[in-house]
C-alpha cells in the first residue's frame, strides 16, 4: 500500500546517468547517454517533495513536485522544465511491492523535454513513469509513451540514480 513516505528514499543528492531516445516515439531511434545531478528535499513532513535535476548536456534543468493525496492514497508527480517554464500534465499512481507506477496523458511535441526528433505536432500520448530498484544508494526511473491508450509502451528515457558521495 502506498504511503506519504514512499519517496523518502529520494531525499538528498544524487548522480544521474541518463539514457534517452533521440525521438521519443520512434522505436528505431538512437539512444544518447549523458550524466547529471539531482537534489531532492522533503515537504509537508514527507507527504510531498521537490527535486531539481541538472542536465548540462541538454543545457536545461527540470523540477518535479510530488504530492501524496491522503484520501486516494495516490501520488501526483508534476514535472516542469527550465526550457519552457511551464508545468506539464501530472502523472498519478502509487507504490506496490517497492515499485511505483504513475500514469497520465499529455500531448507532444512539448512533452517531458522531448529531444527534437520527428514527432508530429499535437500527438496525444499516454505517459507512464516507473520507479524501481529503490535502495538507500540507488534507484531507477523510466518514462514510456503509448499511442494506443496503454496497450503497448515505448520506453524513451531511463535515469539511473546513484547516491552522491
């Protein structure tokens, strides 16, 4: 069952290895890898947190505000990019058995720091974030998009977090 402390593991400083597709909707597009850093701090006694991720390779930063809804026992993950200065549509979900799955809807091309590939304007996508391999020293996050309302998914961004020294 999900709780207001599901993301406590994420508080603090992290080194991040990014791996993402050069076109988020093309399964044949190349992958690029780059490093970054992240810092997360708790809010509301752990029932919320905010992190900022620095991605020098992209010349941008991102921030996620995570909020736990005590009534629904679900989290909302709300992403913003320094490139646009806007808050993107949230994803919602929970942790079960040390795996967090979060879903939402969005429209490309602006989505989630897209890489500038050949994605058509105004393409509706279903979004999935997955948190897994969570420990005191590491975690994995991945983003996937679906064009068929979740029947099939294309993973397009993976972040491997390692606790900063």
